[in-house]
């Protein structure tokens, strides 16, 4: 089973009813599966902070939301995370392609990788780092934790995680 299938199965098992995504080559397989799913609403977003606003609205409308994004936009999401998602205790699993680490082919992605974990830690957002495909087996429990605790969580998935997908 591919990691895309494992991720999709975890989303469905946790009754995720609304997913917003921002384009990313590494996450394209998951995004395609979400788009094809009849189990959830998929709304593409232009920016990650916009996607967080959409997820907040979905949560207030009774859906379990998630966002799929790149770590390179963590900086633009800080205000939405702190003043909307965290302040109002909204659960928001963030499935994040962790660009800029070893194996990254695009040089401009590297700088944000240096800051990603520190920014998430500063916001006290629980962060999980997937390096190997079998790490995806933990996703269902992480999603359950986010919805139970009504908090955002970050799941970073690096280039080694996506190899062969």
C-alpha cells in the first residue's frame, strides 16, 4: 500500500470531512485521492493562511477539517494559527511537505526548513516528523489526538518519506 493510500485511509477513518490544499508536487498523489473522494469536500486554496480560514469555517459548520500544505509558507500562517485556530481551540491537522532538507532539489526551499520546527515550537504546536513510509502508520492516532484535544498539529513529511511515490 502506498503512503498516499495510508494517508487517505487515516483521513477517512477519522471522519475528516473537509480538506483544503495548496499545490505541492510531493503531495500531488494525496491531493488527487482527496479530489476523487466522495467522503470529503476538497477546496483548493491559493495561500495557506487562506486555507486555514476555510478550515475554520468548515469546523464551525460541523466538519472535521485538515490542510495540506508546504512548510515554506509557515511564516504566512502564523497570524491565522495564533489568532484564529489556537485562540478558538480549533483542531487543525496540517499535513506538511517538509521542503528544504537533505535531498531537496530546489535551493530556495532550504532556508525555510531551517526555521520551520522552531516556528512551530514557538507556537506550541505538536509536531511529528515522518522520514520513512512506515511512519504514516501513526497518522490516524495523530489525527485522533488533534480532534480530541481541539488543537493544531503539524505532520512534517520530508523528501525521504516521499521517495518512490
